[in-house]
C-alpha cells in the first residue's frame, strides 16, 4: 500500500519537536521588550498550519498584548 504525502500531516507530526526546540527565554524577552507597545500587528509569512499562533495563544501572548492582530500567510 502506498501512502500519499501530506504536508499538513507532516507539520502536525513535527510540532512536538518544534515545541521542544523553542527557547522560552527568548519568548519571555519578546514579551518584556514589546509589552509597553500594547497592541501589536504580527505578520507571519510561511505560517504552515498556524502552530505558532496556537502557541502564542497557549502562552498568553495576546493577554499581554490585548487588541493585537495576527495574520498568517502560507502558499
């Protein structure tokens, strides 16, 4: 039986590896450096399935930046 490659499935499968590779200290510094800015307009080019948006929600980034917008673009 031949399986068809699914890029979406691949991105979902590698999320735990990506999560482990992200440096939470860098994230904390991002929040620290941008908190005074208040609302942000975030543009992610190459967002794939949107896992970074999910992470930012899980990490309460938007609670620290109420009113922010996040736009993800992928081909």
